[in-house]
């Protein structure tokens, strides 16, 4: 169980238990229900959980309020109409995608509690996922959750989906007027930079992959904004963009930092995979990590735990984001008739800091070249 997920499961479970209570008590239209406090005691959950579950049943038309009193509504309190959703995400083993998004696992857990059917679809690229979306349209699915390939343009298909009033929730990539669940990039970069500041670093640099993706661009903007307020005057301008597949370009960037920015004592990276390659390149060039230069990542992938220097990073909770996305979609489907619930929701999950051995306190003196310690590490590796 991940942080934030227990309350979500409790709310879904409480909806089912409320239904069962009404059926077992043989309550009919117009019958009054006990107060929320009674249900909280009966089910062993907090009143906010009961309140959310009741709100869900009110929105579905099964209950109604009259002031503080709660009644069974006119609709027959039977199981809701069978609902089926599509869950689309990249295949976790395709290419170099070492992140397992856990979206399918989250969909299974939420749909099981909500008694909703779902069809998982994995894809190796954007065009294949686009075909899957079109297939979902033909099948007239009740709603779609998608973790899109960031290098593909889905806008026209997304518009077709929403024009048909099919609820759509997008994970990870915030591409416009759609329900969205993803990471809070600003908060993540702020957490990393605050950690480096506490370690005494004053001169830092930022290394990023291609900034054509929304998440990458947002992280870079956050770095530029925060570095100007937390570090040296030159730090906000030390932004190096690399083609993620080009090892040679990264080697040149590290050499440039060594040659022109010798005062830099920490490198903040846009992704864990970038940070892992930065660490490897630094060690190859005789620069010790973290004694001469600290390195941080962003994402929390498993490879960061076992790389050359275990990586300090901020971790996204992909499972929790999946839970929130699927739960939001189900509420969208069941509350279509509620006007005030129609507003687009954008949920950003704050990542948490994990400190490992790729960062340490800032060196007292600027780096001048490879240290004996770095040489020993490289000899040992050879």
C-alpha cells in the first residue's frame, strides 16, 4: 500500500458498505438513514470518508439530503449500470522505459472495489496507442484513462473523445483542457534544490534531455526560477540540454563544466536516467561523485538504487497517480448529470525526497581536477 492510497480504498469500500446496509435494512424511497457519525462508528472509518461516500451516492441519485437529514432517494438502490473503461499505457519493457507506471495494477484495485470492468492495453509507441484509442471509440467504452507516449500528438483524437462525451483522464502529460493526474514538477525541483542548499552548495548546474515534452519544460522552468532565488547569480543560466541517446554530447557537457564552470559542486538532472548517465560520465572522466560533485535525479526509478553511486532523487508514486486517475474517471462516469462536478480537474501529486550516496556536503574548495579518491574508484571499476 502506498501513501495516499488507503483513504481511497476506504472511500470506495464505504460506498459498497452503505449500499449493503440499505439493502439489508430493506430501506425504501423516503426512508431516513442514520447520521454520518453512526456509519463512521459502524464501519470503523473517519467521518470524512463516510461523507465522501455519501456524496458519491447522492451524486448517483441513490440518496438525497434535506438539511442535515439523509434519505433514500427515488431511484431504486440496486447495483449501478455495468460500467467498463479502457486503460492505456506504454509497455513497461519497451525500449529504455525502465519505469513501470503501475497504471494497470491501480486500475485493477480501484475497479475491483467499484465493481467496474476494465480493458488494459499496452503499446510500444504513439501510433499503436492511437489505434487503441480509436478502437475504444468503436467499442463505445464508458471512459478512458491514458498514460500517453510523450512524443506523439493525440490532440485530435482527444477532442473526438470529449466531443462524444466520453470521460477522459490523462496521466503524466498535461496537454490541455482534459482531466489530468500527474507529478507536481515545481514542488519536485524545489525539494531537490532545498536539499542541495542544505548541503551547502552555492554553484549548481542543470542537465536536461529534450525539452519538447511538458514535464521536461516545467522542470527546467522551475529550476531557472528557484535557482535565481537560492543559489549564485550564474546558476540559473547553467542549463545544458542533451539528446538523451547521445553519450558523446553528455561527455562534452561534463568537460565544459570542468573547464568553464569549475565552481559548480552539484548537478541537478531532469530525470533519473539523465542523472545515472551523468554519474557514469563523471566517473569516467575522473570526477568523484559525490566528493567533488553531487548529482540528483527526478522520478524514482529502480535503476537509481543500483547505479554507480546510488542516486539522490525525488520519487513519483506512479501507483498512487494511477489510483487517483481511475477513481476520477469512475466518478466522472457516475456523476455526468451533476453540473457542478463537470469542471476540469487537474491533480498534481507531490514527489518525496530520497537521499542516497550521490550527494554530500559541498566541497570547501573549487574542483581543480580528478582526486586521488576518484582515481581509486576508477581503478577499482576497471
